[in-house]
């Protein structure tokens, strides 16, 4: 027997945590499922958590494809186990398909699909489980799976877009740093023998360039541990309660990047919340699950207070407007959805609008960064070359004067 610590969300939207004993992680999941709650976190007392293994992009895309195909096959009238077998059989490569075998085995044992998904937290999170469970309860499992698959695909598409858009600027930055290092490590030293003996006659820019080159060659190896220590130090500092939230709040105030991050997070939140609401998940539960998809800790912390208010029967648009964490456009869509009783539909439309806005802002950001990095690189290289040429021309002038 092993001891486990858990945190679950009960049907009434109440979050509960505690401890239990079970032979293994799978049996611990079974015990918690008997209480009709959604598992938010489950870990051994030693610290191993079912949330620790995160799905990569390929497995997440495969999970979305499996759910989408399963929805189509269920609408065609196939039994759940047969439909799941066919959907998993279409996953390539085979090594990826094996990840879904435990889900199939538990369905064949007679367990509900939502229970089977909960045993694979690396592939299916609380949002997927809640939507599947709501679809089973309403008798519209195929529709719930279709919405879930679409939500996962849209989220992956937006994430891929953000990563792909930043590849070129990051590559330019790497090239710029490499060119400057090349100049300081290999080009400048070729002239140091001529200039080093006449340091008192050199212009200030040439002296600074020579000193920088010499320091980089003699003490450059210190940069690696210093940068590594700074990186891990900042990472540790940012993980502390309160500090991480303040850093994320600063990010939201940055020009260009701040509005982009805000809209990216809002689009993901709106897409998840809209899918949950349309899947007939209660608004308090849906808010709690959707809030967990927000990566910015400042926005997530502010959303926690709003979730608590929704549990007590408060509205959604007014607290969101007072918190000032979402764009004004989002508040308008949510208010319209509440007034028309079409909150799920309006949230999905909001996510579509924000997706397009994020694409436009990413294109604009890349269009600004690309020439900016190029100009900065050209300025550095020109400055180094100008320092060398100024010194050489100065020596020529002195030779001619003699």
C-alpha cells in the first residue's frame, strides 16, 4: 500500500483535498472516481504526481484525432469499444498508439469512457474528462467528443502558430550573436599586435573594442556558468508565490508583447470555457477548469477570485470587467452571451476573433523584430569595423606626418 495526496472537484463545484491509501496510482484513481469528482491533482506522498508527465505536441495532436474519429464512429452507430479500437488503430506511429491502449482496456472492462480517460492524465486533462462525463450524462457523447476534439485542435494550432512565428526572429538573434562573437574572437585579434603597442594613441572606441575582445578571449569561459546560474536563479525566483505573479503582470504591460500575451491567454480560456458550457458542464465547474488553462499567473490569480464569485451565484461579465484582465472586446462578447443565454456560442466566437487578432499581431511583431534585429547586428559589425579602420587610418596619418 502507498499513501496518496489528492485534490478533486466535486459536482457542486467544491474543491476538496485529502489523503488516501491504495495499492497503486490506478487504484487510487478508481477510489476517487467513486466519489463522482473530477481529479485535479493526485500524487504519492513521495512527490510523484499524475500531472508530472505532460503530453508533447505529437501525443496531444494524436489525442485530438482519436477523439474526433471516435465522435464520427459513435454517430455512425458503432459500439464504444469497437469505435475506440478503430480510432486507436489509425494512430501512427505504433509507439504513439500504445499510449491509448490502457484507455481501450478499461472501456472493454466496462468502465465509462470518462473514467478510462482519467487513468491517462498525460493525454487527457480535467477539461477533457469533465466534457466527456457531461456528454455521457446527457446522452450526447458524440457531440461532446466532437467539441472537445475541435477545442484541442484549435489550441494546438494557436500554440504552433506562436512557436512558428518566433522561429525566424530567434534565428536572427542567434546569428547576430554568433557574428559579433566571431568578430571579437577571431577578426579583432588579427589587428591587436599592431594596435596593442600604441594603445595610448588609439581612439576610445578602438581601445574599448580591443579590451572587449581580450576580456572575451581570456574570461569568456566564465559566461557559461554565469548565464546558467542567472537563468536558474531567475527561474527559481519566478516560481516563488507572489514574485511570479508580479513578473507576469509586468509582461502584460510590455508594448507589443503584453497585448499579444493577453489575447493569446484569453483566446485559450474562452475556447475552453465555451466548449465546456456547450457541453453542459455547470458554469462554476467550467470556470474552474477553464481557469487552469491560463498560463499567465497574474491573470490566473485574478480569475480565481472571479471563479469563487461565480460559485456563489454572481454573474461573469461584471467581475471580469472590474478585474481588468481581459480585453474590452472579450467583456462585450461575454456580456452579450449572458444577456442572450448563449454564453457558450459567444465564447467560441470570441475565441475565433481573438485567434485572428493573435495571428495579425504575431505577423506585425515579426515584421518589426526582423528589421530591428538586422539593424542592430549591422550597427555592431559596423562599429567594430569602424574602430579598426579608424585606428589604422590614424597610424597612416602619423606615418605620413613623420
